């Protein structure tokens, strides 16, 4: 049985896109490392040499592979995986990938935007602690994090070693409570020129934007609101979905 | 107490980025609809008019707001939210946002790439059903979905109304079983020119890439592997993280 619709009108660009999608994830999953050989890929995908070349051009533009005459095609590196199911700081998450260090650009007390104050349930006119960090994995930027903290935890936090410690770890240490959960939203956006310079990517590069409202203790008090720009050539996000979800739903 | 580091070196671009991040999420959450007034935003963010204008320019470039002389600044529309915690088809998810329709570009039986066959646990040399769809919400493209299905379910599925029905719904109908769960990965990438044309966005636009391996029945048999490109100006993804996760972890 062979049902085909529109397959006659199919363009090489369509096939290259399919190959690039499957290959991108194969690289992410560590199934392809080191050199990639066009002939092997033609066999694996049942595709023409030109289709494979177009697919490799897509992945090269994303910074996932290097291509050069004579040297051939190489996987630059495997992306680090960041889970959206379990609440972990970047340093905890990337423990096996290398050394995480934070370049702290701002750490201050300020009047937050009204929307931030509402979500952190701050009193009218209350200040919040604001921290802006570039996070580096083995000295290369991975993310640009904007963090708003409730003042009772954020002010003591500023006296700790925020260059080398996850905010999550410090929040638990200072409060003596466990973090509870976080509500996260994920979007994609093109890097504005200034963010691109900070993250050392070309302007316009597709970045992941992660907003995360984290709550603390058995009452799930919201304490930490973050806006994170992630380099999508270095990090991928992961989540498990259940058909019949029984996961608790916070009303943060 | 006022701790500041590098605040003197701070650029307007930094402040504009902060405003754009908070405002983007405010628009997503429906806190800003209709007209945006620069003067109100200056007050809300404690920012200068020029900073607000730079922030609005970022959001205009992302297609979230329209700006025109005399007419002013308007929110184009609110993004639809797609949950990563509960396994739902697009039509189920967007029920309250409008009418979902699928433009089926390919629906065929083919030899899948080796990596796809492995993940669907297909026998060596077995075919899979491949479906390529542009998914439209109120006649505007939202996503481009590549779907590989195991043949025992995929072949009967091809005889159903895949223009107007979620694949998830059909898989449950045909198998007589409930879907179990899915493992999902999220990345961002710039739209290649051909994907951009299909999704009606400018080439290079940041898209969300969602890979989803869905399993069926109490044995959690993998049956459906999808590679989905989502327009990030129309959809945002959402997930809850728990500090001490007890969610079941499939080994798909």
C-alpha cells in the first residue's frame, strides 16, 4: 500500500529539511559525533548527495556542525540537555558537561516593573533584588539571565558567592526550605544585536527564551522570577508529557 | 541597602531588553491587549521614553505588536499556549483560540531514516507512514509538522479525515487504547527560506522546534515520532517543574 499526495511536487528543500530535523536530533542525542560522511548519510536517509548537502548547510548555519574543504564535516559539540520537569539550576544540570561560571553584570535592589511585583506578590512600592548574569560553560556564554528576587531572600543572597553558585542553591540555603516548583514558558526569538554580542552569536540568531517563576516551601510562595535567553546551539530543553496528567497545578 | 555592580556602564540596550522581556510575557499572559501607550509604559517600567521605544522595536520585529505613525502601537494578538505537561493534540489545545485545519502536503508509506526506525522500534527494512502537514489556526499557518507513524496504526490512519482531526485522536480511535506519554525536546532555529515560505514568516525568523516521541497503551509502546516547527509569534510552550520530581520517567 502506497498512498502519496503531492509527492510529485516535492522540492529538494522539503527533503533537506526532513534530513536536517532527524540529523539535528541525532547529533543532540549523541548518535552522531566526530566526522559526518556524505555517502553514509545518503544511505541512511535514502537521499541524494545534493539533498544531504542542503541539510548539512542548514545545520552548519545553526552552528551545530563545521564544514570545510579537505577537512570535511564535523559535529562541533553535543548540546547540553536541560530538563523542564525537574527544577534544577544550571550548575546542577550541567555538572557533567563542564564548569559553570556566572559573570555578574548587575546585582542591585530596585523598584521592579509592576508586572514583576504582582507575580512575586510584593507590597505596593516594595523593592526587589535584580541580578543580571551571563552564564558561561567552560568560559563560553550559554545564557543571559535576568533574575528578580523577593527582598527578604534576595538581599542576604547578594552577600554570597553568586559568581559560582546557583541562585536555587542559595535560596534553599538562606531560607532553610526546599524549593517547591516552577512554572515555565518557552518561546523563541531572534537575538537583538546587544544580546547577540553578550552571548557571542551572530545578531538575529534564534535563541530560546525561558521565563520561570519559582516558588519555595510547602506553601509554594513565589520568590524568584527569571527571564533567560539560552543559546540554542548549546542547550536543548526536555519535558515529559502525560496523556492523563496528575501533576499538581500551581496557581502562581 | 543598595548594591550595584557595573550599573554605571549600563547601556540603554540592556534596559530595553529587560523591558521587552517583561512586556512580551505580559502580552502573552493577556495583561496587555489593544493599544500600548508609551507614557504608561514609562511609568510602569520606570524607564525613559527612548528605552521604551527600543523595547517596542524589539517586540515589533518579533511580530507581536504593530507600530504606525498616528495609529500608535497595538498588540497584534495573544499567543496561544501549548502545554508540555499534558499530551494534547493541537486541535484539542487550541479549541478556545479558533479553528484548526491541516493542509496535508504528504501522506505516504516510505522507508524511514535509520534513526527514526530505531526510535519507533521498527523491524529492519520496515516502512513507516510519513505525514507532512501545515497546521493552520483560522487559516493562518501555526506549524509545520513531520510525523512518522508505526505502520500497523499509520496505514489505517491514512484512510481517516486527517485534514480535520488530530493524529492523537485517530491513534486512540484506531488502537482502542489511550496514549501513554511523550518525551519532548525543544530547540530554537532560524527558519530556512523554504520553511519560512511555508509558515508565512520572514526567512531567518526564530522558530521553536519540538521533537515529540509519543507512546501508546499501558506498555508505553512508541508509535509516533514528530518533528514540529512552531511559529513563535503564535505559540508559546508551558511546563511545570518540581524540585523533587516523582513523575514517571519513560525509557523511550
